[in-house]
C-alpha cells in the first residue's frame, strides 16, 4: 500500500490496517467515493484514507476547538505508547505532539463521543492499560483526561472484570456517549476459554473466542454500573448467521424516535485460525467474512419500569425536580395497559387539579405522550417550582422516560 502525494508520487508502506471513507444520507444506504489517495493492489481507485497503523474511531469536536476531529493513534513500532491525532477535514491527520501522550498501554482505544466533556472542561479518553500489569491479567479499561489534547493525565484503570463474570471474560473496548445528563457505555466483551488462552486454542468451541456487547451507565464517567443483570444489549446472531461469533459495536446515534447502534460483525472468532480464513469457506461451504450492521432500539429504551405482575398496579414517584417547562411528556408503552400521573409539591402533596383522578389515561405506545388532566395539559402556573411526579402503571404498561417541555 502506498500514499499518492500532490505530485503523483507514491510512498510505499507495508500493508497493515487501513481506514476507508463512506457517505450516507440516511445512515442506511452507504457508498464509498473514489478518493485516489492511497494505492492498494496496484490501484488508487479506492476510498482508503489511511493505513499502516492502528487508527481508531475519530470524534467530531464541538465548535470553538482548535481542530474539527480527534482520534487515538497506536502506531506499529511504538509498543505501549499512545498518540493523539487531529484533523481539520477528517482525511489528513497530524499528531498533537511527537511524544506519546500516554504510556504503558495496549491496543484498542476510544474517545468520549464529542471528545470534549463540558461538565469537567477536558478531553476524555478511554484507553486500554498494559494488560500485563498488576491489576488484572487481561484486557481492562482505563481513563485519561486532557485540558488541551496535548497533555494527558496518568492512565487510571476504572473497569475490570470481577468474580461475578465467567472465567475468561475480558473488556475488549469501551465506547462512551453522553446521554440525557449521564453517560452510556457500550462495552465489547471478549470471552476466552477457561484457561484464558488468547487467539490460539486448537479448536475453539461454544462461547470460546466470541465477542458480544453489554451496557454500562455512569453519572461521572468514572464509576460505572452494569445494567440488565450483566445481560446483553447486543447478542450474537443466530447460529449460522453472518454475525454469530463476533460483534464490535462502535457508534450510538440518537434519532427523533429511536436509537441506532452501528457495529461490525463476523462469523469468524477472535482466533488466529479463523482470522486467517477470512474470505475463504469452511467445510460446510460458509464463507468467513466481516460486515457492518445496525441494531435499533426505542428512544430511551435502555431500561423501563413496569408492574411486577401483569394484572397488578405499579406506582413510581420521582425525586423532586425543577419544573422548567409547561408540559410533561412520557415515553411509555401502554398499548397493553394504561398510565396515569399526578403532580405533587416537593413534600409529596398533590397539586389541585393535577391528581390521579383528574389524569387522562395514556393507553397507547408513544415516545412523547403529553400528560393531561381533564381538559388541560399546561403546568404554566407551577413553572420553576420544585415538584414530584407520581405515576401509576397498570397491566403490562412500560415507562421509559419523563421529559419536561
């Protein structure tokens, strides 16, 4: 592989990982324009934008920053050293410093979505510490921050598999996204065998050398909770499908009424024997391949409240919050039940005219159902007041989120 410069000369570099560029108007149908930037297999008629180094997902920075894009960089020849690259166009990149910004790392690194965390006034990275260290004999997640993209704090290990995880569990890579005042973490989890052999089992079977995806949440980006009883936010595909052995989720995109999770998938294991067969077929005629996929979730659909038993009623009451709008909207599915709500003052006393008896039941599935009380929905008279919301759920109704507008 080589890069074509402005004069048409080609710089030859050894083949390694390569980045490619694609565009889409809807996030579903993609095309790869011919960029004529890198030579590959004797031609530069391709969409390649980089190669010969470990490059990871870049983030678009907010306006007002010195650069438009930023990404971690872990190049060959710099073992255990991490650099940060920046760009104004997403095609041409340079390092923020010629010296490593973090040392004692392995591969697989990410930046907080958006790069910059305004709540602490720093860039935030989630990097993989050198896993031969003292904390855990496997892949873990560390965190480092920077005020300027050049000077980064010492790497702090923040996430390590524990005794409740099956033997052989490793945290492969971690993608973090700010979401409604907290942080959502998408963890790609690798499952080794019970001897923790990596890449080199003779004949992997079952869950050995597979990777799936779990959900983490945090209020500060440092202390994390593992959700859904450590269940999967993205499980492997059915046996025989294109993504039945390997998943690598990278991008969480929030739309008006849904959330999309973009991921790479494969029917090859994280195993040298399988990886060497990519493009070939196995004994049954199935081709080993990688591809990109999308998983879709309901807006705010990471968790919900629902009655414990179908025919019983459940009641949820919020902590006091400032009513900074005039209407309250619920993201709820009440198509097999109903939801009512009342508004209370800070001490829990029901406000006149906004009781459960006055509440018009929600009996539909909506990501933004407006709460109504008899013939009104406006809470303008109580705006900027501290209130509580008491919600009654019946049947198989589910409550996902509450919004004020």
